C-alpha cells in the first residue's frame, strides 16, 4: 500500500494503489483495464459523454455512481460527473451539488470523470435518460450526448436486469467480475482515487490512524447517523421524524463501551496477528456535534474530523462552505478505509457504500452492527473474525446504578465521564447515578429538618414543663359563674334583711 503523504504522481501509480485489480474483487476483463481507458478518453474528447445527473447527498450519490458507469458502457459514452442543470431537474433547487464538487476530492483510478460542459461542445443538446421504473430496458449505443437523470432506485441490478444488457456488460467487465457479490464496491474501486485535496486534509487530521495491511487504516470507525431532525434550521420537526441509530439515543454510554471493546485485539486470533496485538484507533463520525463531544470527553486519542457536520440539503438553503465539504468528504473517506466499522441496523447509504468500497480493497475488514436493543455485556462487541459482519443484538436490562460503570476499565482508553447534555436517562449512565444521589441527599435533608421540628431539645422540654405548671393555677375569668354562698352565710344575710 501507499505510505501516507505520498500522493501518486502518475496514472499508473494511482491504478496500482486504488484501482483494479483489488484483493476483494474478481479479476476484471483485460479490456476494462487496458482498452477501455483509452476509449473513454477518445469519447470524452469527441464530446460523446454521459452526464451523471443526480443532485443527491453524498451517500445516495455514491450508491448510484456504479449504475451510472454501467449505463455509460451500454450507451457507449464516456461517463462524466458534471451535469448541465436544467429547469425541473430533481433536487436541482439545492445549491450544493455533488457533481460540481466531486472532482475536487476524487480523481479517477483508470478514467477521468471531471471536466465541465466547456469541454463537451456536443453535449449542449444532450438528450435525457430517465429512470421511470425499477429496471432499465434494453439500451443501445447512443450517437449523441446523454444526461442520465438517476434517482434512489438506480441500483446495479436495474441495469443488469435486462438479459440483453446483462450479456453485454458481462462481456465488457468479465463474467466473474460482473457476477461478483460486491459489484458496487469493485466499480467504485475502479472509478475513485483520492485527489490531492482529500489527501491533504487527511494528512492534517489530528490523531490520524496508522496505515495497516493492504492500505486499510488501523482503526474502528463508528458512524452514528441520528437522522435529519438533528440537522438543519427547521424547528417544526417531530421527535420521531427521521430518527436513526435508536440504540445510541437510548443509551449513548453503552454504545461507547461497545466501541471501546471493539478496539482491543482478540488474543491469539487473526485480528491480533493483523494489528500486532495493539489497540486500534477510534474514529467517530456523526451528524450530531454532541456525539463527537461525548467521544472527545471519553477518549484522549480519537480521530474526529474538524468542523460542524452539515447536510447538503437539510442544514441550510445556502451553498456549503469549503470547511463543511472537507468534513463531509473526509468522513466518508475514513469510513471507506477503516479496518473495522461499527454501525447501526437503521444506518444510511453513507456508511453502506463506504463499507463496500473498503471491502473491495480489504476483504479482511470486519463490521459490527448494533441492533435496536442494548444490554450490559460489552464483550459481545469483541472484534469479529476478518471479513465477518456480526449483528450485536443485546437484550434490554433493568436500570442498574453502579458508579464504577463510568470508569471503563479497558486497556484502550482513559477513565472518564461521558458528558451528554441530551442523553436519555437510562441504563448504567453516570447521569442516572448522579440524579439518584442528589434526590437521596435532598430526601435526607428534608427528613432531618422534619425530625428537628417535631423533636424538641432538652431545654425546650424544660421550658415547656415550667409553662405547664403555671397553667395549672386556678384562675377566675369573666366567663366563670360566681360561687354560691355557704348555708351559714345565707342565714346571717337573711336575718340582716329582717332587721
């Protein structure tokens, strides 16, 4: 593999590093490797191009890119990512368009995908190819330029589904290559190599993972896609609108424990041999800033791309700045090169296509997918075997308040607390323990105050006894009736009246 910082100076070096053949792909046809790059350059010079017109976010854009290449082969046109936007194009209202910025970060491994309409004078009157169903019909070579208006249904199967198309593509690509289990990733491997800008921002990344076997990074990259409701400027989103990575939202602390456990090599296993028994570097990628802050509080050496995560469509109506674009592209590149991936079952095309690109170059890469329920035991997050994808489906457990749960006594991290402002209060999180302790102290204080108020001191009891004795002296009040005179006194008074 290429040493970090040495960007290939010529096309042959690019091909040897990023193109085909690749360890995770069947052998392609010789025509695809030798004859087609020259044919593509000739078609491009003649203006016989197929413009890839899909103004989607990066994950969806990557997902349809292999299909766009297959369509260009069937149409006998040179694929370019530039698109002459026309009124009424799907998602053309967004000002950040992948076709405009893609060549700044990715160069072709075998063919040149860049250029603008100024290079293609014959493309001004390009006809539109629209995908109106799940599958394309039989496509014949085109003598004019074409704008391929693709959408989320543009999968490689939609181009290979027609028998005539499939026969021609198997001849062009090679039968084993076309029938391979990871055709998407292998085609991305054929199309993509890092441009100098992407290499530069990767080299400047703090805590950048080292390069391991086969060009992969000695890292475990966790992708936490919380959903569109965590992005943008809208305030009317419902709490359940496009909410993903549910397991993380339920208990971020346990998910972080899973990541920390996956960094440790399996003793005596193939993983320990691959990374020489040392811990892998953690990479955290998310559309939410507080997920990144959690990781930074928990670990000293975690790779997080600088800037604020923004969505080309959801975050703002204006065009994204260069720093936001750098973060977006570098996030995908880290996922696409990391040896291990930690994702969620309700993930996104962003991490899915990165995994396919990674698998094409490194068949030993592994993946952990966390289900919707979490539990206590982080050992289920131990590194899988090379090439394995494992579902981590824990069972939900009752609330347990253990103060040592935040210590994370694992060899790959320093102890620390995960300060989560918006974290739900569930599981073994330190916030639950802290809140319980505060409530307990408050209850004890109230109980002690009531006890002091209801239980007088010895001096107060003596004063109350003295006050009680004084109250026992008989007092005549106006309300008391006068005493009746005695019998003797009454007799004297009667005689006095007679006299």
